[in-house]
């Protein structure tokens, strides 16, 4: 719920407007677990809220912790029983979270576990924000989530309205107060959504899942490429950078023997040369559901990176944050569902 929606709720309950701001702070800033903790609200109002509204939209079902990096992956159960994954990455400079925007995914990327089983439904804005609140609770007092990436299961731009509402809620100063520049929305290349996002005028980082430097290979890896070819996708990305002044991040998963060779690196460099771009190389995480794909060795990764950098393309290799857990999107959820079916 936004502040305005809470104002409407208070009006329905016969309460003054200022109660909406108090409620908003309890829900989003303090992340309390029950209405009784809202001590500056009258007891009668707390009781009516408990009877008519849901305070939390998900419960922690399971978690996996990587002792080496401090990364934790959470499996949350929604009110309807659906399962979603989120990741908390603890770092010295601040804490980042990766959240899910859909239950499942219909994009069909051949290297991804999230697409197994297809799309179930979109998440609401509340369900997206609640993932952040739940992980904020896992941090010690005085520490907070400072960065949010909408890069978990699902295609955010296919759930556009709920995703944008969630982004605005995350930014609210009386709530989690996360700056727009610290929020990233990923996309597999939904061109109309990219153009629509550019018109919002928000300095959000756009992360484009590229994963191939030519249409033929990209169509093999990502069915969405059969709808929007690279020329259209890259034009929309350039438009986004021009209208927002924000550098686009190009995500590129490196799959051994598929898209990680010197020729692919040179093709990618030619595609992006002269654009406001940053390439994030992601060595393939082993995925049980995709045994045909393997992770390239570090020498191969470094060679790819050096070719891009020699062409003036800003490039990083994603730091591995979850080596001891099911780090790739969808793996923990799929494992939990398989275990349930075996019972």
C-alpha cells in the first residue's frame, strides 16, 4: 500500500489522515511483524487492522547461507502457497538484496532454472517490497539494505505496473528510503517496456540480459530474441541511456564452448563500442536442470574480459556471492518443489 492508499483506508475506518503516515512507517520503515507492535496507534485501530488487512505477505520457508561470502538465499512462501526466492548479499560498504518479481517465468531462457514450469503469476508490489523488508529484518540493528536489484526469477518488465509501484515504495523517505540510483531493474529485452521505463524519468539502473553478441546465437539461448532482434533491443537501451543519463549494464552469462570465445568477445565489443555501457560478465552457475551447460575456466573468462577492455568497454566479472548455496535463480525453489512432490 502507498501512503495515499493508506489515507483512503484510514478514511474508510473513520481515522484521521495522520494515522496513515504512522502506519506507513511501521510497515515499511520499522518492518514490524504484527499490529500490536504499533504502539502509537489506538488499540481499537490496531484490532480493526488485524481483522481486515494482512501485515506481512510472505513467510520464510527455508534459507541457505554461504559462510565464505556471507550471502544468504531465502525461500519465501506467499499467502497462496507459491514459493519465491530472494538473496541477501552482505558487504562491508552496504547490503544488497536481489528480489523476485514473478512466480516462475515464461521467458524460456535455455540456461536458466527459473523457467522450469513456466510462469505461474505476477507478484504484487507488496509481495516484491515484502521480500526486502523480510531481509532487512535479518540484519543487525543499525544496518540496512542499501541496494535493491530486481533480478531474481521472472521478467520485471512483464509485470510493469507492480514493479514500478514497488520501486516507488522502496524509495519513500518515510519507508525504506532507498535511492533510485541504488535500484536496478533487469530485463531480457522487452523493448516496449524498456521504452516505457525511459519515459518515467527515474534514475534507475537498467540491466539488459544480452548473453550473445549476434541474433542467431541469442535466439538459441533466449526465445525473446525471436520477437525483438538485437538492433531493436540495443536501440531501446541507447534511448534509455540518453533519456535518463544512466549507463546501461549489459549482463552476459559465459557458457563454456557456447558464447565465451574470442570471436564472441570481439563481436560484443563491436556492438557496444561508443555507447554508454558497462558489461557484467557472469560465469555460468551450475544448474541441475541444465546439465548441458558448463562454467568456463578463469583463463577463458579473463581473456573475454581483456578483449572487451582493449576496445574501451568497461567490464567487470561478477563476484561469486553464493558458491555454497543454490546461487542461480530458481534452483532452491525447484528443489523444494521436487522434495514436496516426493512426499
